[in-house]
C-alpha cells in the first residue's frame, strides 16, 4: 500500500482512484515540490503525491492544492463595487489640463511654374503628394486661434518652422504644448516648458496606458481640428496661385483673425458668450 506523502492527505493507491506521482529526480524541481507541501523531512525513494494535489490532476502543473493553502487560493471576498463619481469638468477644463496652447500645421495647395525646378522641389509635400504652402497655427484651450505663422514651402519640416517662427520664445515656465507626432521639439524646448504628443507605436500594440493617453489627447484635439476647419471654410484657402505668394501669408493670417469673430467653439464658452450678449 502506497500513501500520499502530503500532510493531512490520507489517499492511498488501494482505495482511491487518483493517480500517484513520484518525486522528481531533478534537484531543483524536487526542492520546489518539497517547499509546496511544507514537510521538513527529506522524501524517500517511496514518496509519492496523489494527483488530487495537482491543479487539473496533471503532473506538469506542480503540487499546489493542500489543506494549508486551498482556502487562500480559492476562498476570497470580492471587492465591493462602487459607482464612480463623474467629476463636473467642462470640455474647456479638460483642454486646459492638457495644454496651454496647441500647435498644428496646415497645408494649402498651390501651383508652381514648371520652369522653376527649385520652387517645385521646395514646395512639394511628401505628405500631400503635391505642391503646397505650410503654416503653423496655434490654438488656445478655448478654441481661439492665437497664432498663424507666415507660409513656408511644403517641404519645410515642422521643427524648422517652429524654430524660425520663434514661438517658443513666448512660452513661460509651466506652459504645456499639445502637438502632432511630427513635432519633435523636446530638444529645443525652453526650460520648464513641456510637450504633449501622442505616443509612437514601438511594439506590436499600444499598452493600456498609451491607449488612454492617445484617446485623451485626441479628445482635446477635436477643438483644434474644428478651429482649423473654420479657417478652411474660406474657399480662398483651397488653392493659392503662385502669383499671389507675396500676399499669401497675409491672407491666411487675416482669415485666422476672422474666425475669432465667430461664436466660441466650445459649448461652455458659447453659453457664456450668448448670456453676455443678451444682457447687453
């Protein structure tokens, strides 16, 4: 008669239907089994453990089911479910928490004479696959267009435009800039100014924290895209002829100012604007 070597287990081969597993010869695995069953003495050549001590009754799972730990493994109290209280934050509060100013770039189609190969090369945008002008646009958390740069050839990088515009010189300690992935500005940021851009995908998929961060930034950027859309409603920005290049920057900047004369983009500001107008 062979009995299970585990403490408080009375199973033996002549009465029970469970299988008996012999202790492994590998010293490391043998020590692991001994640690699980909590017996100080060394198991002899006739020491066996029954399959009831193994999850699923399989030897490869290791001995884990004993009287001293079975209640710890399977008896637990579920945490009390509590309803999450929604913070009474407005859209403007969320935008303000994410950034003090949002930087984005917009491209405007143009036509360049074929005779000017230099101009053709300078204005060709690899992103739009055509000749364009590019402008840097700044939008405040409340949706107001705060900055419109001069126009630059479509091949100019976002970083070079930011450096040439010198907008970073206007930033103060504690300011936070929300921008696209293409704005790799960390090496030129003034002290105390932070940059918030969506994370890059460096593995097969985003981590939960990266997904949450991307979604949060995207929700705040909705107001930026709406502000840009207001500017693009002016048909003159659909296409600017090369002959008007000397006036193109001024045209775009005036349109940026005109969009600020429209009712506020964000609902909370629009309600306050409407209330103040009624009082007048």
